C-alpha cells in the first residue's frame, strides 16, 4: 500500500484546488502571485448557470 504524502495545510489547499478546478501549475503560480485564496475559487469558477463568467483558468490569466 502506497503512503500518501502529508503536506502543510496551506500547500494542501492549493493542491486540492488544482485538482478540483483542473488548473495547471502555471495557473496556480499566477493565482499565488495575485494573492488569490484557493478557498474562494468556488465563487470565481464558472458554473453552467452563470454564462457571463469566464472559466477559472481564463479568469486567472486575464487578471494576471
């Protein structure tokens, strides 16, 4: 059985956000530089009911 690596909580939040919102390493790097909070990505992410919002990766690129 493989052991799962333990990361500090602040790093684990970014890892979880990357998996959940299908972000690349570059998007995570840009978001960190911008000071974005990975816990708030749910509000920023485009949902099907909100067609006026950009998809999260494009939003991060746009504000970067």
